[in-house]
C-alpha cells in the first residue's frame, strides 16, 4: 500500500473516532436532559399537589373558623334564653309566660323548636308551644344528667326526636337549683339542627364535601355531605377526636370517613367552652381534579420534550459532517447577538421598570423610556454623565423624606455580600413617587453596572393605609381593654364590699360591650366592603312604612322625645335591602341623639327629590339641634374610627357613619352632610326610586 494511503487511513480513523466521541457526548447529553426533564416534571407535580393541599387546608381553616363562630353565637344565644327563663322561673314560678315571650320575640322560634321547663319529677310542665297534659321526660339524658349534681352547667345533647315538638332537636339544658339548694327541675331549649345545616349549605365544599358539628362523644349533632344532611352518626374512631384528646384543639388531617368511607381532607376546630367540635372537609378526588389535569398536561409536555430531544440528538448526530465553517458559525453568533440585543431593547422599551446602564468607564450608556417617564426626564439627556454626576442629578430630584444615597453607596453594599440590596427613594414628580432602586454589577466587556428602578408608590400607599388602620383599631380596642384588665386585677387581688364590687363589674361589662360593638361594626364594615353588596337582598320597600316602623321601635334616651316623623302622603318605593337600610337609619338616629345631649327635637323626614334625570330619587333627612361640626370635622366624619367629639364623654366606635356610607353606596345612593358648629347637623341619604 502506498505511504500516502496509510496516512489518509490514519487521518480517517482519527476523524471517525472523534466523530464517535462527539456522537456519544451528544447522546449522553440528551439522556441527561431527558432525566432532568422528568425529574423536574415529577418535582412540579409534587409541588402542585402540595400547593393544592395547602390551599384547600387554608380554605377549610377559614370555613371552620366561620362555622365555629356561628356555633358559638348560636349556643350562647340559646344559653342566654335558658338563663333568662331560669331566672324568671325562680322569681315567679309557673306564672312565667313562655308563649308570650315567643310572641314578643324574646324567644327566637326560627332557631329554637321549643323552650320549656321540666319539673323535679321529670314532667314537662311549661312550654312556649301549646301542650295538653304534663309529659314525662324523666328518662331523657338531658334531664337525668342534672338530677344528681349542679356542676354540669350547660348540657348539649345528641339529636333526639322531641316528644313535645315532634321535631328532631338538639337539647340544651341547665339545672334549676332552688334557693335551699334542692333540685327544682331543668330549663330546656330545643335547637333545630336544620338551622346549622342551612348555614352549612352556603359553604362551597363541592358535591361530596362535608360540614358537621360533632360532640366529643363522637356523635354528630349535624352532618351535611353535599345536599344530604343527617343527625346522630357515630364517629368514635375519627382521627380528630384522638387529636383533641391529645390537646390538639385545631388542625387538618386526611382520612377515609369512618361513616361513608370517602377519603377527604378534613379541618376541625374544638368549640371553646363546649364539648363540641366543628369540622369541614373536601373530597380528595374532587379537590385534586384540577391538579390531575395539570399533572396530565405536564406529563404530555415531558413526553413531547423527550421526543424532541431524541429527535434533536439524532439530527445533530446525523449532520456532524455538515457543520458549517468557522466563518458561518461566527456569522450565526453575530446574528444571535444582534437578535438578543434587539430583544433586550424591546424588553427595556416595554418594561414598566426603569433601567440605566453604564459602560466600563462608568458613564451612562443607556436610559430606558420607563425611567425617563418616572423622573419626568423630558428632553434632557443623561447619556455620557459619569456615575457621580448622575447620582447628584437624581439626588436633586428626590425629597428629603427618602433621598438617594448615590451609586457608590449601593455598590459598596453589593460588594459587601448583599447582592439584593435595594433602597427606596421619593421623587418629586406627579405628586410624589416612591421608587425602589437596585444595582447589578456586570463583568461584560461593554457594561459595568445596571441601575434598575421600580415604581412602588401603590404598594407604599397601601402599606401606609394598613399601618394607620391597624394602629387606630388597636388604639380603640386598647382603651376599653385596659379598663377591663385594670378593674379585673382589682377584683382578683382586693377585698371589696358588695357595692364597690358591683360598680367595678358594671364598668367591666360596659367596656366589654364597647369592645364587642367595635368588633361587630368592624365585621359589618369588612363584610360590606368585601362582598360589595353580593349578600344584599333587594326588594320593593315603602320608605314611609320603613320609617314608621323604625320610629315605633326606636328607644330614645331617658327624658328625650321620640323622633319627629315628616313624610309625603304619596308612598315612595325603592329597591333596597330593608334590613341594611334600617341599620343605616338607626345609626344616623343614634348619632343625632348622642350629639345633641342638651336636647332639642330630632326630625326624620322622607320626601321625593326633583326629577334630575332618567330616574327619580328619594331623600331621607335626619336633623338634630346638637353640637354640630366644623368644616374639617364634616369632611372626615365617614373615616374609620373618626369621632367629632374628642372629649370621650360621648360613647361610640367611630365606625357608624362609615357603615352608613357603604350601605348608601351599595344602594346606588349618595350621602350628604350639612352642619354648623353649635347649631346642629343634617344627614341626608338619597336612593333611586
């Protein structure tokens, strides 16, 4: 064989070996990429599932908090009825008129099936429902539990079919202890379990979701799954009861139901002061339906990605011999650089964030349009300024509240190991703008550093509003709470006579009521603002009838006359939520009396407005002759917690007029206030007829 042939073969062999190595590396890289792809998909699927579980757990936590509060309010209301009937029975005995209490609304028959008294022999002798002969209930658990001891307190029974009412009821009882200490019977209130299940119907738990009220004995008082409800189910083996027994009063867990076998994510909360627990749950399959769709989409994408990688690797391996020359490669690289530059330019142009880049000598090289807009740059040119001149220029545009410290100071922090260092500056432009400034250093041959700016004015203003609101709310709650704590400490650590003790207890009770009122009004306001009228029930309402009923039921302060009612003869009808509108008028009437302590007539006037457009408006005016307000006070009267009287002599939460304003706006109306200091105030509500 000729010598040159041997040499060519050696070269060909070397080239073949090199190509095999390159081909092997390509397939190895493809395998690694495929493994990383599937590993990443598996991680995303796991994260997505956990995210769904965390979100569902948070939702269930909020729902159980709501049902817990509903249960507490309901049972406390029932206990108040029991204690009132207990007290009246000890005072007047069988002369107590339970039917009259129901008729007058003292006993809410929409919640309580029946209220009655069982005597010491177990005979049902008194009831708010008509009865013929005394009924023997001595075998009922809610009677027997009180016979031997008066230490039971309030007892909540399992659901039973009432012999007197003929309805399924949850019985709540307290012992009647006679003055001599003997057992005098039991006061019993029957609560309709449907009252709870109708409330649970409003919870969005899915077609197989669960909401229930269980006793710590494991027996359900109310259990609602989807549209089905039932009572008295036994769940002794439920995990929540074991957790409560171990001191975990609230929490989440996953378990197949011991009743219907359906696997759900549950969240439970022990009801304070009662041997009860509320629980809500989502069916796992229904809850994870969206996750399963996302998982399937990710698996499909991973499969497509795998096929693409395999195809790409095969294509690269088949075309190793067709690699372009070095010049062509450089040309492609140049095109990529130019394309990348164009993309960056487009990004900088369209981005709401501002950017300023500096070259290797730290002179301004590029200023983005967003930065020019943030700082009202106008026709002024910054390109070519060194970093010190640029820092001085920006500092002159900042306020003293949040000045710019300079690029050198920012870079020092970055070089000190704090790459995410950012500072806030306030620019005097269009009012005042808060900008977040950061610095990124670069080792590029053309860029040494980049300043980036983000307009955080809305977030800053929201944070300020939150801080002011929390500070005001804390201040308003702290004042009565300090009184409660202080006088409670006196009662705990000092011996006082009966009159002094009664005085302190009265103060504690009044301050507690003030806290409760603040919280109730905060909840009302939050509910109105959050739901934006979605829970309003608009019906056709006659304003004259509404005002007449309100004046009849309104209780003016001692020594004051009832509101004077002035109305047109022609009935005025509006589409309104009667309850919410009544609440708004009651707030305004209460303020009229509170802020006219020296007396004077309070006038409630209903009249139609002039025809100013396609629809007529009705006007409701409430006028007093009290202390009045200044122009500044009138401008702030609808702010949260604002009160025109700062002496503290006139009680109030400062939320009433804010609630009035929100209710008025939800009806498409307007609120107007006119007042003169020392002469009185007129509050006007306009509502479309």
